[in-house]
C-alpha cells in the first residue's frame, strides 16, 4: 500500500505543475542572466572605446602641437638670424658714420639692441597664431615658441600671448596662457616653480629675464591677474588642478632693475 501511494505521488498533477514552474523559472533566470551579461559586455566595450578615444585624443594633440612647435622653432631661428644680421648691419653703418664724422649724434650711434622697447602705441601688431616670442624656463625644461592670441585654436599651437597685454620688456603685464595636460602640455610642471626661478622671454633681437615672485590659484572669472601693472610683469596662466578647469594656476614674475 505504501509503495502504491509513492507511485501515485510520483505522477501527481500538482507535483508536475510545480516542476514545470521551477523549470520555467530556471529558464527565465538563464535568459535574464544572459541578457544582463550581454548588457554588461556592451557597457564594457563602450567604456573601452571611450577610453581609447580619449587616449588617442591626447596622442593626437601632442603630435599636432609637437609638429607645429618644430615648424615655429625653425621659423623663429630664421627670423632671429635675420634680425641679428640687420642689427649687425645697423651697428656697422652707425660705426662707419661715427668714424667719418665727429658730429654724429648720440642717437645715431646708439646700437639697436640698447634702444627701449616700443610702447603699446608704437609697436607693430602681430597676427593671431603667428610667432610672438620664445619662452624658456630651465627649472621645468620648457623651451617653446609663444604664438599671438589665447584663443582655443591658438593654444593648440603652443603657449599664447593674451592680446592687448604688454609685450616683452614693456612696463605693464605680459600675460601668457598655455595648456597643462593636452597639446604637448607646455605648462604641465608650472606648479613646480618657486620664488626666484628665472623665466627667459626672447624676441628675435632681445632677451628679457623675469623672476618668479608669486604662485597662486584663482577662480576662472578672476580678471585681476591680467590687469595692467606699473612695472614690468610677466603672468603665466593655466588650468588647475590637473585634468580639470575648476581653477587657474597663476605664476607672477617680474623683471629686476637693469632687465
């Protein structure tokens, strides 16, 4: 009797129904699991693609700026050589006039390199993205050509001189901006500069030395750092902290008496 009851229970409709429910739930779980796994795989691939795109952007920007800086350095060297030749010719002509006539005025015999820098009104305006100056900072191993303008496109070529600010050697505030993590990251190590560190600004015919006097962080909207000054000031600006534009890192340097 007990054996017959067991056999009857094995084929009971309720048990068969429960087994079918369990089997159906198991199959749905597998399908849901596969669906989730598929979604996770897609998300993973998308993240990899985004990461690869960002890395390629960094590589491209470095190559792009590096190639343009090389061209700018070559052009700068040619212009500096030409300026030196013109200065030598001017000096030789001045010396010849001096020896030929004792009445030559002091202005005629003053070498071109010793003449004061042009004022803001006298200077020749440089077109945007054209070579403006050369900046050398030994402390951080920087040697770059500064282009005119601080627009997005100009800064892709290298550090950019903010238009309407002073020129090298002038009384006033010479402002230069530069990228910190992209486009060859010229100002990547700017935070390592300390007081007294020299910064050399070259024109095609002259060299000016500025010395760091201050390092600070300001908000992006703080325009006080680019205002004109009553002495010969150099201000370098870049994004801060690394990989963020939340604030601005500012380096202030000044020329000492005698340049």
